[in-house]
C-alpha cells in the first residue's frame, strides 16, 4: 500500500508517548522515512505544534520534516519525518570524557538552533535525542513545542518529571521561556553519566542542586564546563546561560590544542601548533615580536619596536586574528610584511 501515492510501508507501527511511528520508504527519492501520527485520544493540536515547530527549523542536529500526508484508513494527518538510523541516548551510558563533551556539544548546537528559530522544545530528555550510525546527534519529538512570545504559557503541568524546570510546577497560568530547555539540558547531562539523580532534582518542584553533587557526577570535566553545566540547573531561569554560550564553551574545549598557524617572513614559513607553541620574528636590531599558542588562541607575548597587526599596534596579550598581515616598521621607512594564517579546526558531526 502506498500512502499519498508515494510512501510505502516497510516496517511495523510502534507507539511511544503520544504518537505512533511507522517506517516507510519514499518511493520518489528512494530513502527511508518515518510517518508520525497521533494515538487515539491525543489532542490534535499536538501534531500541529510539532509541524509548526519543525517547519521553522533547519539544523543538522534536529530531525527534519519532509512532508505532511493524510492517512487512508482514518483520514488523520501524519508527519513525514527524517529516518534516524541509530539509538536513543542511553541513561548512565557515558563517561565524563571527550566523547561525552562531543555529544553535549551536538545537543547544545541543536538547542541553540531551536531557540534561534524562537521555538521551545519543552520535552528535552535522552529518550528524545538519538545518535545515528555516523555519530550525529539529533533532537526529535516536538509534540510539546511552543513558540516564544506566541503560546509559551500553560495552565497544567506537562512534560517529563525530573527534566521539568522549577517554574513549570506552578498551579496557575505559567509563562515559560527557552530557559526550561536549558534546565532540561543540564539534567540530561547528569542523566547520561549517572543512574542516580541528586535528591534535589527528584523533589516536586525541584530544589537547588548542591555544587558538590554536580562536581561528583561530572568529575573529570574541566572546571569551567562543570560551572556552566551547574548554571543550567539554576532555580532562577534568568541565571541560566543561553544555549549559544553553552555550545561555544563546549566547542572551545573540543578544539583545545587543535589549531595551527603559519607565519611567512622573508619567504620562510614558521608553524605554530601544539608541538611548537612559540615563534620569534625579528627584523633588524630593534623590531621583534613573539607569538605564543595557548591551546585556544595565538597571542602576542613579547613585542619590541614598531609592529602592527592589520594596521593596529601590537601589544602584549593581544589575540592575533586569522588571515592577517603583521607589519614591522612605520610609514616612510623600509617595512617588512608578514602574512599570518590560522587554520581553524572544526568540530565534526
């Protein structure tokens, strides 16, 4: 049987949460997809919420919406979604190492893109995050999603306990923001490492989590990462960081000691990287500059005489930008020009 003259059923229907998922093949594009329809008794608006959220989103780390069809057996609408060949993230299935940071970074990037589209996921948890066979992490299940400034209010407690932010536990009409996803991200980070949640997170509503509890679970991660993840669990939503900032600090750690720069002076190339962290460039007896690589940036560590970086005076501690020109000497005298290029690495997946 073909649905919408295009989608061929190839797998059984599985129920989960509020929706039924059926595996299909798109016969036009010869690719596997999934059809998501609502289970009997589930409010029709849930599917519309997911459709509206995914229509606005384009992110490598968010499931894609391809099409909307009508089911032949009951006339209900169904979403045609990207098929993610992989498994949901495992509770207590990881260690506090680089692989774990890489997974957190991908989740953070996905949420950053979700929030940039003014969407609030509202049900982030390991069960709604999948890692495919190539190691790419994707967020899915936007059935509870809301739009910032449009319908980000609720009169009932909806979501998954433990992952729900404290502000969602009120008894009256509640306004919420993207900060509830930030809180759920912090809880998810803990859930991926530990099978035992701190008691404060299990309270209803959740209570402030002691820094010592967070440090114990996240032992092995750099201090600034622990601090940022602890901030995600702040009771006051205004004290939680933005997901763009969380993604940035995770990326900084993933790229630590992985940059490379080349300075070309008088046709001679000098390389700066983790194996050669300092170079000294001298022009004549009175002009020189030393550049140091600290694992994150390339900095001026010493300077003597008239030296300029892109026509701005070089000073100790200044970060050198990529693809710049370093000039030794001032206008009106013989000058020497040095090209400085940084090969910035990328975090893959």
